């Protein structure tokens, strides 16, 4: 690289050209610095060695090298091309299945983002899990209402289609706005406290999307018109996915003030609980279940009357 | 050659006086191949009777219906895609799902616009999904296939309405359930037969699942259709 001193040898360079060349050589020096996006990730990797060893073991040293190299090359397409968005769908079937499995089973040492997402966040999982959940809740709510009024000729069965739009709004805003708020909050705290772990927005969306998967079987179980069964299934689902969320985000906030860390964790859990309980209460009316034993009794005769009286 | 240049240069302004020097032999043959005038050029489709135009398009649509009902890996559906068939099917299905009486306040069935939006928006989302996952099919080909494969569900809807004319008891429900399940699996199988080849092999399940969900939702709408009660307030 030519420095400004060499230019004095050439008499034809006047001051103007000298300045221009110096400026361009400064720019050239700027370009030689590596991609700044790689910096925080490299920091994470270097300081990761000082953390517990199970993190390193789980990452697998060879793979982490490869992923670091690939990160810089991955999202190089400008955002107005189709290829840019294709990078968010760069997953195979078995990868998606692995991520779903990882979201159901919270392992105390393993971090969902580190283990499964590994700098390859995808939008396929979150989008289609949310879509499935929307339709699962709407259809299950419909079926449970139908079963609750089964045998009563007075109540005309209507498929309540407007509930689909309400469910879609609620679930998609949870899956996108809460990660946005959390990401903004973590970014803000990152400026105050030097956190070791920082997640990108897409990784947070990924975690939230996959954590909603466990509610799909729970929504199917809610068809059963038994109130204790519904509450048990909702509590189990909330515990599983809530613990995955907590385990994922605890490394990101544990270096913060104790109170702020606890407050963040409880807010995450609170929103999760709110979504589940809200969906259950709105789409599955509790009073249907208390009426069912009487309906069954009226249909099947005297045999079930004692049980209805007892309950 | 120089003479030609000399004669050409000053005469360039007025091309009428261009002359070729006699030293340069110019020979050859100039013939314009005039074949018989092609019938299509003379006979544009503007001149044909309207019946022919409509019948030609209807025949194309009908041929594709046959391809859907007996799905084998033929590329006819993909090659000559058109969106008339999907539009016809979508409008028919949406109209038939309007069963409730207009004066019923709590008619919770899907409105015409809702059915329309679900079918078209759902098809667009599935097509985008398969393209983003690396599929090689074109946008409109995929829309065409997804739209045509609604045909079994439309047939099921017609049969369900006929069954519902006979009553709304458990028997009719079971019959309708069997019909809808059969046609929904037929639709999914047919569209997968057409679309599966254009996907990368390790992502086939990722592409098939949204198609399954799409036809499941449409099947659900067909199954839960209940006509307005004939008597009552």
C-alpha cells in the first residue's frame, strides 16, 4: 500500500492529488479491517472459553469454527433481492425437527440458541408453528363448543369463523412484538452492562416461535371437556416451554443487576402464561364443562344421575 | 474499391444517386420466400365466434380437471398453466359455503370474502414458502396447481349439501366426515404429485406440510358447514 511519503518522489503530484490519495489510502486501510459483524461473535467465542466447559463441549470446536467463517458470507445479498430472504429458509427437514424437539425438552446445561440455531436462524419454524397454532386453537375451540352443546336441539351450531382472525392476531403479535421488545431491551442493557451473550433479533424470534410448538398438542387436548384435564395440560405446556425460554435468556441477563435480571425473567414468563391462559379462557368457555354432566345425564337416563348429583 | 468510395462519399447526402462501379461484379439472387399465408395470421381469434373461444378455454380447463382427478406425474398441468380453473373452483366453493339465511345475526360461517382470501392468500403464501425453500417451480404454475387441486373438495362440498338436504343427524355427519376426509387426502396427494419433484429432496416434508394444512383448513370449512334451520325464530 502506497503511503503518503512515497508520493513526494513524484513531482507531478501536487497537494490536491496528495490529499486525495492520502484519503483513499485511509479508506483502503478502513476496508482492510474485517467485517465488524464478526467482532462481537468472536468476542463471544473467545470469552466462551472462560465459561463452564459444557458450553464449549456442546458447541463442538470444529463446527463453531465453520459457523464463524460462514457467518460473514451468509447474508451478503442486499435486502431487496429474493436471495436475501432465502437465507432465512435455509433449513432441512431434520434440522426443523431437531429444533422442535429441543424446544420441548429443556435441558439445564444446554442453550437452545447455541445448540440448535447456531447462527442459522430460520423463519420457517416460527411462521408455520404460529399458523398451525392459530388453526389448532380455532378448530379445537369449535369442536369443544360443539361437544358441549351436543344433544341440545335448541342451540344451533355455528362455526365461529371470526375467532380465527382474533386468534391469528393474538398469536402473531405475541410471536413478533414480544421478541422485538425483548431484543430492544437486551440491546439497551447491553450498552449499560457488558454482556457476554447477545442474541440477534431473528434468533429471539426463532426461540419464541419454536417455544410455541408445545401449545399445539395442548390445544388439541383442550377439546376434552374436563376442566382439570385442561388445566393440567396448560400447566405442563407452560412449564416446558417457559423453562426453555428461561434457560435461553438467563445467560443474557445474569450479568445485569440482580433485580433487573429477575424482573426480565418474570416478565418473559408472565407474557407466556398470559398468552396460554388468555387463549384458553377466550376460546374454551369454562361454563360448557359444568353443563355437560347434566346433558349426559338427561340423555342416558337414570344411571348417571347419581354421578351428576355427586359432582 | 477506391472508386466506389470516391463515388459514394460525396453522394452520401443524396442516396438516390448511388451507383456501383461496373468493375465490381455484383451477382446473386434475391428472393423473398413467400410461403402460403399461415392460417393463424389471417384468422385471428377476434373473428371466431364467441362460442369457440369459450369452448376452447373450457376444454383446456376440463382437461386439467381430469388430470387432477387422476393424478399421475404429467407435466400438462404445469406447462399450460391457467388461473381460470382455480377462479371457477374458488367462486363455486365460496358461494356454496354461503348457506346461512341472510337475516340470521349470529351466522358464524365464513363470509364469501373470507373464503376467497383464505384460498388465494393461502396459495400465495404456500408458493412463496416453496420458492424460499429453494423450489424450482414458477410462481403461477404453483398457484395453478394448488387451485386446481381444490376440485375434490368442491365435489365433496356439493355432495355434502346434497346429504344435508336429507337431514342433519349423526348418520349424515359420518357420511360427510368420510367424504371430506377422502377428498382432503385426495387433494393433498394430487398436489404433492405435481409439486414434489420441483423441491430439493431433503426439504420435501417442509414443503408438503403447509399444503396439508391448507387443504385441512378448507376441508374443515366444508365439514362444519351447516345450513340455516328451516324453522325457528
